[in-house]
C-alpha cells in the first residue's frame, strides 16, 4: 500500500492565488492629493484675507470744554461693631469635666509575651522586652517544662494594653492579657 501524507491533507490547495477585489487595486491616488491641495489653498486664502483687513481709523479728539474733575469724597463705611461676646468670654471660661471612676479589679492583670521550651529562648525574649523599658519575669510552673515570659501585675487592663501596644510597635508579638489566677 502506498504511503499517504495526512499532514498536508487538511491545508487545501495553496497554488491558487486569492482573488482580490479589482476595484480597490484601481484606486486613483491623485484624488487624495488633489483634495489635500484644495484644503491647503483654502487655508492659505483665509490667512491672506485676514491679513489684508484695513487698520481702524483713529478718531480725532473733539475739542470740548474741559470740566474740572471732582474729587470723590465717598469713603468706605465704618466697620460694623461686633455682635458676639464669645471673643471676650472664652479665654476666661473654665470647663469642668468629670471622668468616669475606674473600677479596680480585685484580681490583677498580667501579660504573657511568650512561652518557650528552653530557658535561653525565654531570656532572649526578656532581653528584647527590657530594651523597650519594660520589666518582665520568667516563670516556670513546677509540673511544666515551659518557661513563660510575663509582664505585670497591672491594676488596670488599660495599663496592660498600653504596654502591649508599645511592644507591638517594637515588633514583639504575640502578647496576651489575662487576669492572674495565682
């Protein structure tokens, strides 16, 4: 059996030239050139006519009797008087503000900033915290092998939050705040 080339089979006949639209190939390029010349000529004619406008005639001054110039005596009105008295009263006024009474918890707050298996890791975290100006302690429970880095005790949660934000700005995270259970 003769071998057939199936790859070329789907391409079709390449030898036939494609039919071109005969009207497009017979376009006359001189038409667009002629149109450009007409537009250029019209523009030039417009510029020429604009430059040929006659200059306006100067008007001769009419001799009349000169009237003496009167000085305007009108002046600005007087500035209005102030209607408001707050300008004088505000510097002398005192405002009384009563702050909410903070509730002191019986159980103090602590903040834990890490728990480590090795004591040297806990010491390194304690040193990082000390560079921020805060005192921390390392605690180890008797029945546990973990070393916890703890700050506090704090009377108010707000104080613990302030120190937590200070440590976050120094990129020392994560820190958690609890009520101390010991």
